[in-house]
């Protein structure tokens, strides 16, 4: 029988934890979500001799207080899933701050291995570290590593097995100097365990004002009032706990870590002098982002044509292969379901190229600087600095835009950004808009096109404020972020990152898209192949009373519904209904619609429901039907309200002329 | 001289005196190394957010946070 060892990988953000994870497990990993959360969960496996080591990558956290979802996930996993071993990845060059997390983990678990990563940076800083002495003082095994170069990985695996077999680690206890007495008093009032949490840990967390622990103890303990008295005696208890932990760390590091009198100036600081400069930094950021945007979409255009031809050929082959089927299911598969799958597949180059750049930005450490530089601008839109890149890339296409929101740590910030992201007009929407504006306002088309961008920013601003206040009920998280040292990305890690994102996108978004596309095809082809009397146009007519105040006819409404599959499809649907395309379609529309209606239609199609591929991506990223449905209905209601108000303002002003 | 972090000049050094705000905010800052008594160096100033060096780390702090941290700044030659 193989022995299974459960290992949890913990650590601060930016310590190379995912590098350690990827180097250890390679392609032998899978990505999902933590149950009911939008936070990514990664599990990987190592096979060694008679052992199967299962490694769960915990979210990167600075602490285990319940201040963020990530911290809660990490501590609940440690307590509830009871891993055999916790590997704590540390940045050797930032030991003082990194050991803070250790001080909390030690109160939950004994079998901890310290993976001392980034030993090369420690050296370049000219710090001297006595690893043996550190081991002795903490009574914990320490493995020095340079994970990006693959150094120390085998030693870590061997140590995991050794600790699993011996199971006799008794680490040094964390001391809280003058708070120790209060902690003991609280401990005496606590049972051995509160749920699964050991009492010392609970006592410390109560003093730290941990909201979840306080709720739990309030419910479960009779002596709560006595405890409450102890923890509320001093207002500054949380910061006293933090200070005491740092004092304990200082004591541990005394004699272990030696820093040079004069700090070596790191090249990171030399670069940052310019890159984070209020003027130079902004110029560098703009050049970089514009270049990435340009390269992403122009490289994609190069590859997408041959890819689409290939997908067409496969579609035709499929249709030949399925000739044994009756016409309806055959066309459903080839024109409906397959078209959806092909649409998602056609995103492959775009996602690959963009995530290549994103991985590089993230791995070099530049992404954090970009967030710093753009924080002021984004703040005026009511958003976090990290929202900049997802929003910019959305101008090309919302799909990678939504995927890029994963760089935001806070779950609420992320979902909010996902929802308002789709107000950014992507290229297909601008194509539809250009057609209408060109037909109705040939002289002012360009100027009116600019109003679309203004309206999209206004919508982001209004929705950001509104949703934050009414739906998420959070104030904006202030910028508080570490700027990691610049690093040269490891090609293997970058490739794994792209592969991981692409795989989950194709699988999960592909499934949703196949379904949506099949459904729309059925609606457009029931009861007959004629779109004019199809169910789709019936639905279009059903909504007519709602949209006729805007001057929309059923043809426009039907076009909007089919535009859900892909925004540019609304034009081809109009062509199918009117039986004309291009200029002729334009002439018919000129007779059928007023200019105000045409402009309102353009605005509505700009703001309403994101396209099906984006919806599928939203589902993939949020892992929640609830939020996906919310994103759809919110944008629909917002688009309707906005267009309605705009329409009547325009009607009012035109009556004055 | 005690100043708010946001009022410090680029390149100035000092010691954190206290942090004004709720328990959660103070704890969050403490977890990232900003505790009373700690040495702090203002590395970069932008239109709002700042970058400080503290406990070997470079931290970016938003305007609001930088307003709530009080620092005893090392004496300068010229004082105004």
C-alpha cells in the first residue's frame, strides 16, 4: 500500500510559493476553487518511493486573522483538514516579517517545515544567516532553497517523508512577553478546544479582536462575559499582540541573522527610482501597457485567421460525419453547439498571448508597480490600482479582461470589477456601433463614437459606487501592498501558468458556451428555419412593449437577443431579418428608425448583457451561478434605465430645436 | 518632530509613533510590519500613495493610510 502524505503549502504573498508548488508538482496538478468561494484552489501530487504526497497550495497570506477570505480559508484548512505537514515558504531575505505567519501557524500545528526560499537574494543583500542555529532555536527543520532554479526541492521532499515517519516535532513556543499572563488567564476560562481550535490559539485570537473567534466563543461559552472583560481591558491589545510577536521574532533572530552595517543598494531600488516616479513611472506604464495591448491583439489577428479557417474545416468535416442524423439535430450540433465550442477555441491565441504578458508582468514584479502608479487614476473611478490592466485589456476583448481580474486579492473587489468590466466597449461592439453611426450620422460618426467611451466610463463610475454601497456593502480597500523585488521570470513557471489558465478556460467556459450557443440556435430555428417567425423573434416581440418607448422595433430587439451569442451577430441577424446587408440594410434602417432611436440602440447594445463568451468566462472566474446571473441582469437593467433616461433627454432637447 | 507619513519628504527617515484608526486597520498594518517604534523610510511619493521601506520591505500605501500613520522624523539641519 502506498502511504499518502497530506501537505499544506503556506506562506506570504511574493515569497515564491507558487514557484515552489509548480516546481514540485509540474503538470501533476489541478486547479479548482475552494468550496463556495471564488478563490482558486490548487492541488498537486508527487510520487516518491512508496509515498504519494498530496500538496494543497493555501492562499498567500500575511497572517491568519479573519480579516480576509484568504486568511480564513488558510486557517480553516489547517484546522479542519488536518494536513500531516505544513510547509511554510519564507523569503529568506525578509525573515523578520515572514516569521510573523509562523508565529501563528505554530499555535495550530506542530509539524512545520520551513522552506527558506530566495537564498540568492539573501546573499546579494550580504546578509549572513546561521541556518543551524535557526533550526535549534525554533526546533524546526529548515531547508534552504532557490526554488526558481530548482535548488532545495529534493531536500524538501525527503524532509517531508522523514518528518511524516518520525512525527516528533516539538517547536519552540511563541512568547508574548507581558501579555503572556493575560493569555493564560483567558486559556483557563476556555475548554481544551473550541470546535477544532486549540485553546491557546483561541485566546490569542480573541485578544487580537478576531471577529469570527469572538462570535464563536460568544455562542459556545458560558463564561464569555469574564473573557470579554479580559480582552476589552485594553483597547490596544491587537497591536500589543503584533508587537509581542515581532519581539519574539527579534529574539529568535538574535545571533542568527546578521545584517551589514551599510545596506547594499539593490538594483530593485535603482529601477524603482524611475518606475515608481510620479512622472517617469506613468510614462513607462503607458508605453508598456499600450505595447502589450497592441502586441496582444495584432499577434492574435495574425494567428486567428488561419485558426478560424481550420475551425471551419473541422465544422464541415463534423457535418459530413454526422450525415446519418436527421437535419435538425445535425444542424443543432454543427451550427449551434459546435459554433459555440469553436468560438471559445478561437480565443486560444488571444488568451495565450495575453497571459504570457500577464505572467511576465506578475513574475517580474512589475504588476505591483503598475497598480501603484495607476492607483490615483483608478481611485477617481472608485476602483483599486490593480483594476487598471483588466480594464485596459477589455477595450480589446472582455474575455481576457475578466480573466485578468484574478490579480485582485479581495473577493468583493474582484467580483465588482468583473461586473463593471463588461461596460468597457470591446472591438465587436464598436464595429456594430460604427455601422449605425455611419448610417445615421455620417458627418459626426467619429465624435459620437467618442461619446460611447465617455458613457462607458460614466457607467463604470456609477455602477462601481452603487454596487459597492448597495450590494457589496464594503468601503474601498485602501492600497496596501508589498512591492516585491524584481525577478527574471522562470520560463517553466510562465508556461505552466499559461497552460493552467488556458486549460481551465477552454474546459469550463467551453461547456457553458456550447450550451448557450446551442440554446440560441434552437430559439432561432423553432418552429422553422425562418428567423422571422422563429421563437427568437417571438421573444423579441414579447419584449416589444418594454422597448417600444425607446423606439426599438421587434427587428432591433431580436438583433439584441442574438447579439448575446456574439455582439457582432446582431448585425448579421438584422441582415437576415431584412434580407439585405451593408448599404442597403442601412437605407432600410434609415426609413425605419429615428436618429435618436438609432443612437439609443447603439448605447443599449454597448451596455446590455456581456456576450456569451464573457458570460461563460464570468461563470468560470466567479464559480457562481448567482454572480453570473447578477452580472447579466444588472447590466441589462442598467442598460435599460440609462438608455431610457438618455432617450427622453435627447427627445426633449430635439423638440427644442 | 512628529509628522503624518504623508507629510514626510521623499528620502526622510523616522520612527513610527502611532497609527490612528480602527483595530482592524491597525492590526492589518502591524501584520505588514508597521508597528510603533519601527524605523521607516519614505522611498517614493506620488500623487496620493507613497512607498515606504520598513522591516526590509517596500510597501505601497494609499493616501488614506499614509495620513493615519504618525512618524517621529529624524532631525534635519534645516527645520521650518
